[in-house]
C-alpha cells in the first residue's frame, strides 16, 4: 500500500473516531447529533451550517449540508494523516503511537487558537460550547493515527 493510500485509510479511521467523539460531546451537551458536522460545513462561510431543520439557505437541504460537512472532514483528515506520515516516516514503530497523541494535542492547540478563529468562526465559537469534547476528539484523532501508523503494514 503506498503512502497516499495509507493516508486515506488512516484519515478515515482517525476522522471517524474524532467525529464520533464530537457527536457524543454535542449530544451530551443537549445539542442535535449533526451539529458538529454542520460546524465543519460552515468552513465554506455559509450560514446553512447553523440551520437545524428544513431547507438551508441557498436551497441546500439538511442531508446536503451533512454530506458536504462529512466530505470536508474526510479531506482534512486525509491531509492531516498524510502530514503525520511524513513527520513520522523515520520514527521506529514503537514511537509512532505516542507521537500520534502529541500530534493530536498540537492539532488541538493550533485549531483552537489559530486556524478555526481565522478560517471557520462558526466552528470556533461552537467548539467552545464543548471544549472538553473537542480536546478529547483531537487526542483520539492523533492516537488513532499513531496506532494506525504502528499497525498498518508498510507505514
């Protein structure tokens, strides 16, 4: 399996685990399950990410908003997995799992304090409603990446 294919597999696994943490965190805070996906959709600068029922602004339906949000999340997860593989390429396998946890913590800090406020103000404001879940989700993302880099053959 080449590096790009590994990045897709690792991005899918870690991205799904991260999204699951965000969905659990949101529902435990009394929010609808799909809101974290809508916050990701808001990266496009579109208010429809905030609409919870019916037709969204510009004619996008709720399923469309969710599908686009999931696609954005999958692409970003794959790109971050590819970057991780590049960074740990020369690490011995036992060091990749802890490196993944550290990577998740660094991603959380960068996303919370730099990227989200600049690129997706909607998500930046909303993750502050579930800050512990956002931190845990990023740590889980990195941990799954590290575990995959340790376990995936050829990584």
